[in-house]
């Protein structure tokens, strides 16, 4: 039976009081339970772990998994035999299903992520309760302190606005939709604003809603801060939460000054939406009682604190329906070698390689149009038949698209749909003279080995 929200919230408090020893104890016991459950219910893991000891409490004794391998074995990977990839694909073909229960209880999210390969992820009720508790108890609750913060929330009606990609089963959007569908009263308190809309419309919606908390993709938040500085956006949130991407270090104080609010970063991915929460010292604290992150080098050997990793291995200790264990996430992190001055016992990290370029165009009327990279990337990611993609702005009026359709789709039809979606989005923003071309090269990694789904060669 899944732990209730209140049970998880109480446990989060006990872990904070117990410190490092309590965190380590939670990791060991939850890892042993997860591995035992995966072995018993997932044919894939039963095969992978057949030679391992009966009880496992150390991730380093386990083999590494990848998105490509897990997706290839999807039917054997999941622990509920009623779940099939064909059924999930049919479900996510309909955008209206975003946030609604799959097979009565599961949340489905999709992503291309830093590997460029599309993933489909299933979350059970236990996972959802853990993420909700982390959001209430750590990501938001610990940031709102004192009379000023709470008065600011009250004066704004306790409302939260989220700048997410819509029209697909993206993690932020689908999770917010599920919250709203579970309890209709939340619809008055939560507003999802699409980053696909023109900036003028986003500003108008925010001005009308007046949120006390503003969260969303980091690049979209940065654009909103520019509108606040220009005097067109008139909101006064007490807390701003950025996610999914990194920004140059100087951007965070600029956003804080623009809104007169606390700004906290959040490290999240579709595989685990609550990886880490930012603190006032500009470090991200890993929710290590529910997730294990292992920084490793290119040969998957441990990287010591203070050194930058080549990639990081993720173990999700909460989700049982689709176990993610020693999974190559693709991000580069650095673990703080000493205790964080903020006082949190949770390990502190910094994430490199997620910084994204805002794409800049010129509209027909001569005004500058700035688009968050995820506004374009999520359009392509949700197009049926796309296996991998990459969008590169190499000229002010040209986008090159590197595209790999899945084997069961017509290449020409997939490309036509992708080009049409990008062209339509640009036109909605008043940009009509950009050439969208098919690049014959496959999606590729940077010289440093990282994958960037959308980027500009003009940036910087």
C-alpha cells in the first residue's frame, strides 16, 4: 500500500531532525525494498539481477541501466503486467489525457531529456504522494518564512502560476493537471500558462491571475522578469521557482530584483520530479531519502566531492511500477565537499550542462521575439513518430532540424508534421521569415559529450 501524503510529510520531518545517519538508513532500507520488488515483479530486472545476493543495500553492486535499453524492454521493465507500450502510446496520442489516470491510477509523462531519446514514464500513487510531500515540505514550505512571505501569499489569494509547455504529457504540465483534476477547488488556485503562447498573452494572463508563487521553466521565468523590468508585467510573487534548465549565475539575482521575491532553483526530470531543491546559498539539496544520485566519470567510476562528474546515475526509491535503478541520467553534477551553510543535512550539488539558449528572432513589425528553447523542443517531442531530434539556430532566420523518426512511421510525414508545428508556432509570434530546414546529420552531442535538444550557435 502506498504511503499517504501525511505519512511522507511526517517522515520528511523525522529525516531532517535525524540528519545524515537517518538519510543513509532510509536509503539502505528503501533500496533493499525496491530491488526486491523489481526482482519479483519485473522480468527485465529478474533477468538483470539473477546473480546478485538476496538483499541489496548498496547501489554500486548493481549494473547500470539506460533509457534506450529500458524503453526497448518496456513490457518487461514495468511491474504491472497490465501495462503495455502500445496501450501507453495510444493513451498519450490524445493530449486531453494529460494528467488523467492511466488504467485507473497511474500518471504518464514523456520526455526527450538530455539523451535526446524519447522516454515514457509511469508513476504510481506512492511516487505521486512522495513528490507532493517534497513540494509541500521542502520545495515550497521551507522557503516561505515570516510574516512578509505569508502575508504576500494571502494577499495574492494563495495562487500559483506555472509556465509550462502544454498540449502534451510533459512532466510539469501533467502533474499540475493531475492536481487540479483530483481536487476541482485547486483550479482557482493553480493556473497553467503555456510557454507556446506569445509573450504578450503570457503577460496578460499573469497580470489577470496575480500569483503568489511563480514557477516554470527557467528560461521562461527569465523572459517574464524582463517584462517585469519593462513595466509590462505587474505581479508581486513572494516566491519564484525555476526548473528544468540552468541560467547564467547573474540571472538569478536579476530575477529576484525584478520581482522583489525569493528565487529558488529546482532540479527535476521526468524520471523523478523532485531530485533537489535550491537553498539561499545557491546550492541544490538532493532529496536523498527518496533518491540516490551517483556522480561518475566516463567509465562509470565514482567521482569524489568537489569534482565535476561526466554523468550521474539515478535511483528512484519511490516509484514501484517502473523501477529506475542506477539509470544513466546524462547530467553533470558536482557534490559539495563540506556541509552547506544553510544548515540542511541533505547533500548539496550543482548541476552543469543544463543551461539553455533563448532563441531570438525578428517579427514582421520589427520587434524582437525571444523564445524559450523548450517552447520549440516540446512541440517536436510531442509529435507522433519522433524518436530523437535536435533544433539548431545557425542563422538569425534559419533553424536546422536533425530528426530521427521511429521505425514504424513514415519519414516524410513525420518531418512534415514537425516543420508545420515549428512554422505555426513562429507565425503565432509574428515571425514568418524563418527557414526551417531538415539537416541530414543525426542529432549529436557537444564536444563535452552532452546532448542539447535545442540551442543557438548565435548565443554569446
